[in-house]
C-alpha cells in the first residue's frame, strides 16, 4: 500500500512538472524512498509476526506435525521478556484438546497391543511415561516395582550418575526435545541374584501426551564380567587393608623408638615412608568404600561428635603430608561448633581426600585452608586451595567415578574415585557436597553435615536411616544400618 502511494505521488510530481524525470537526483531520491519504505515494511512485518510464528511452531510440535521452525522453549528468558511464556506453557501443558474418533482409538489400541506382543518375546523393554511422569505403558520384561501407594516405578539404580528423574527435570526447564543414554545401570546391588543390568536411552518431547520414552536394552550377560571384576576389587581391597595397617603400625612404632638414634635425614626418610603408607591406606579405603557403595553394602555408624574431634584423628597425618610436600596447612575448626551425629571414621576420610587433593593440585609453598562454620541447621566445612583450579567442564564431571581431568591425568597420580566416594559418604551422613573453582586460581570444596545434638534426634528425624536425606540430595541410595557405637 505504502509502495503504491509512493509510486502515485512520484507520478503526480512528474505529470505536474514539479519533478524533472531527466534529472538523476529525482531518480536517486525516488529509489531511496522506495528502498526505505520496503525495508521498514519488512522490519515491521518480521517483528509483528514473530510471536505468531513461535506459537504456530509450538502448536505444530504438540500436534506432531513437521514445521520448518524449531519449537520454542517456554523457559527461555526471551519469552519472559516478550510475555509469551504463559501462552507457550499453556500450549505445551494443557494444550488444545485433540479429539480422537473411534477408528483412530481402535488403531491406536492395535498399535499398543502389537508393541506389547512384540516385546513380550524380548528381554529388552520399553517404558512410556504420561504427562504427569507416571508409567503409562511398560512392556513385559521392564524392571518395574509397585510401591505401597500402588504407583509403578522403574527399578533402576543410577548410583553417582544423573538419574532419569534428574534428567527429566533438567529437560523440563531447558529443552523441548532431548535424548540421553546411560550404560551399565543395574536394578539391584552387585551380587544379588535378581540383579539385571541395562543400557538405556531416554527421549524427551515437551508437550506430548507421553513426553518421556525409555528404551532398555538387556545387558546382564554382557556386564557379568564387570560385576565379577567389582567383586574381585572389593575382595582384594579388603585383603590389602590388613597388611597395610600392620606396616603403618610398625612404621609409627619404629619412628618413635628410633627418634634419638637416627639423624635428621633418616628421620625425614621415615616420615616420607609414613606419608606414603598412609596415602596407600587412603586409596585402599576409597576403593573398598566405593565397592561397598556400588554394592549397596556401605554403612555409616553414627556417634555424637564434633568436627574438631574428627579432624584430631587425622591431624598428624595431614600435617606430615603437607610439610613433606612443602605446603602450608592452616586449620581453623573451632571446638565450640555444634554437635553432629555423624560417622567420624568416614568423615575423616572425606577430609583427608579433600586435603590430599588440595595438596596434590597446588604448587609448592601454597596454602591450604580448612575451616568450618554453622549455616542454619547445618555445619559447613570448607577446604580451600590456591592451586591449579578447574575449568567449568571439569567441575561438572568431578563427582563421577574414575573421572580425572586431562591435566591431572598427565601430571599427578590418582584413581579418580576420591571425590566420588567422598560425596557418597557425605550424603550418607545427611549432608551435601559442592565445589567452586577458577582455573589457575584455586578450588574451594564445601560439604555440610546436619546438626543434631544426639544420635537419637537424628534417627527420629530421618526415620531410622538416611534414606530421607539421600532422596532429597541425590539419586543415590545408601544402606545405613544407623547403628550407634560408643
Ligand atoms: P584423583 O585425585 O585420585 O584423581 P579425585 O576423585 O579425588 O581423584 O579427583 C578427581 C579429579 O578432580 C582429579 O583428577 C582432578 O582433576 C580434579 N580435582 C580434585 N580436587 C582438585 C583440586 N583441589 N584442584 C584441582 N583439581 C582437582
């Protein structure tokens, strides 16, 4: 319309002799006006129709139709600003209802029966979830349990990995479509005769009546070797503990008895031997505890204690480790901090792992600070170093079993299970663990322990074990006999 108006006005100016068509400046002005008019029109049309395009793409998505536009994610910040978020959410969550006629319903029933029949001959299975994330369909051999409230659940133990429910939660917030695969996911602890092991692939499709589909490939036979390896590792680590304890004991005794006989250089050698023996013992404990954890045989033995007392049991060892590596260890654990009902031996292993890492991943004469303070109903313990730090992609993998960054793999010896088991121990004591790190500046590891004046208080609050805590804090499940010692 505006273009036609520009043409008419131009023609009128020429006809009435106001503009001379032989003058180039007239044509230049005319072309400039035309280009500007077309540009403004195009811009206005694009901006004005953008929300409509997004809504159309969302509608196509839930209707299952192909669309050249990728479907919008209502949680993206741009939709908050544009005000489209509630409308997009409504389309995905409630949506315009789709009427299904009898013929379509019958066809869909037939498809369902064919699928169920086909999978009844296979040990692999498919599980489909409805929009409330309840199991809508599960084929014959799917690992399903029914809880006390008659709700069907997938019986899968993701241990330290991102669980299916965590992944779905993440998808809900950040994705419209997504897919993830997991390997070697078991239903029960290693050694349980009813254990099944699967590789799984889950797909997420926002807005669909069945947004999550999980395909489970039965791999129990294939992974039998890994299971027996883990059994062997648990056995070997258990057997190694005895001789290592004897070596550490004799080294300590000899060091005390020979203190007046040996010279300074020999004394230093002795201390190095003790540090190495203690480190070896730490590695074996980590291996043994993670094998127990993976087999769900891990237990914590709660007593009423405080963080300063827990640290006392490893203080000499830590001081020796730090000085032998030329690091400065600054420990500030006030004795008047509230009591925790925790397992001192496993928490001391966590502290020892974190301090050991702080020593390993920092440079000579670097300072390592260990401190604790009360944060609400929790005690927060911090181990800070000023060492090599980590980039964000390393931080996100840190608590996975056997994970070691490229940089540390090339430079420092280690197993990659210290942090995995430390997090598991902290969670089994009812706390959480996290890290903040800046590459080349250092790392700060923090863990919390809930404050309870007595073990009885903790057991009352957690119903006799830590499952309550663990359910909130991680995907993992740790058997806790909740025994009271001392
Ligand atoms: P390990 O130290 O035996 O490799 P861990 O599970 O204790 O195993 O740590 C896993 C990885 O996390 C390490 O290999 C290292 O890459 C990184 N890491 C742990 N602690 C620190 C730290 N304080 N500073 C920098 N990187 C760290």
